């Protein structure tokens, strides 16, 4: 299922999901491997959700690896997804702020929900 159509320089990129994974730019992001998700505005985290399965993220998982300077009038909206394998930055852009904000929020909420579901499953399987 396509969650968001994100504008790119050469068209649209699709952020999608199925029951087990998210998909972004040819990458498969297994839901069970998501350590944390952040919604960012101009690189600053607005909200962070961390999986209880990975309590110590370490300093390398707290850095944003790809930043682009933007003017103050055009804030960037992005979503940072840290997995047990690699970090992913979903660049939602700065075009018409409400559009970019909506895209970032939709992606963030979907990943946040997946983290919470995986944490509940893991908790119940240990009980």
C-alpha cells in the first residue's frame, strides 16, 4: 500500500508498506528492525519514538547523516528512520510547507505505529 507520494527532482518517489516492511527508493525496511523514527523540521527533531527492543541506540544512531541548508522561509520536513542495519532519511521536502509537513507526518505516524505494534508483540511473546 502506498502511504505517500514524495516529490523528487525527476518525478515522484513512493513510500509504501506491507504487513512486514516499508519500502523507500528500492530499500526494504523490515518493521521489526526499526530502532527509532524521528520527524524533523530543518534537521531538528520534533518528535522521536524509540523501540523498546533496542534500548541503547548509541551516538551513531542519533545523528542525521544528510542535511541540506535551506532558507528560514522554506523549512524542510523529513523523517529519519534508524534500523538495526542502516539509517534512512526520507526527504519530504520544503515545497508548500503544508504538503511537505503532511507527507512527513503520514510517514512518521505509520512507522511509529509499526514500532509500537512490534514492541507489543515482543513484550507479549516474552510473557
